[in-house]
C-alpha cells in the first residue's frame, strides 16, 4: 500500500511539468518579463490578469507561457463608457478639456496670426478657440469610445488626437479638427445701400 501511495505521489508531483503563470496584456501594451507595459517612448505599467485556457500564441521572451491577449477581452477589460449617455458625457468633457487648453495656450500666448484670425472671424480669442475645439467633437466621441479599463488614457488620447499634436492628454491643435472658421459678415457700405435703391 505504501508503494502505491508513493507511486501516486511521484506521478503527481515528480513527473508533471511545472506550471507557470500566464500574463494577459491588453491592447496597447506588451509583455516585459512578468509584467505588461505600454508601448511608446515612456512605457508605463499596465494592468495584467491571469489568463485561463490555452494561449493562442507566445509573445516571445523568456519566462513561462504568456501571450498578448486579443483587444479588450470582455471579462477583463470593460469599456469605461459602455452606454450612449456615458459616451456623450465623456465626449462633452473631452471638448471642454480641449477648449480650456486651447483658450489658455492660444490666447495667453496669442501671436499676430491669431490676432488676425480674431479680426477676420469677428470673434474674441476665447470664442474663436471654443469654436475650433467644438469642431473636434467627432474625435472626442472616438476617444470616449476607445476608453477601456485596461488601456492607459494617454494611449486612447493618442489614438484619437496623435496625428494633430495630441501626444499628451488634453493637448491637440484644435485648428486642425475642421475647416477654417468663416469670416464675419461684411457690413454693406453706403455705396452698396445706394445701389439697392435706384
């Protein structure tokens, strides 16, 4: 009987291969040793979770069975704005953030070109920056839909605004979000008014 118990013990613990913990890295992150980090010049640690089931593919590197998970697995990486109401609120907050930053940087450090645009549009600097930021609403809606519990907010921001200078949360060139603002209507001159009444 003792030999049978010893044989069972050896088969369970002695002959089995050691199990190693799996690490699941979300989209926008890569595995670095036994942790997940964001991609880019300044990597930051991402949330990682144990993955169940067989790994679809190894992510490479040393140390255990680990893989990069598909983008946003539902149980582990929920969206931060899952409802239309929450996406609308996040979109409005994004526009407000862009407006505040554009008004501060664009008006506090306004140059001659900016003052010329104020004259052309007939708007104050603050109102002009607000109108430009409002043209970024579609990008803000995209940013709101990108946000997820496992992706750093800076990564989502870069996905939505990186091509127009949005490398840091809240930053972007709002003048590149839409067309040039229209010029203010020209007041009719005295000659124009006379021509109307022959």
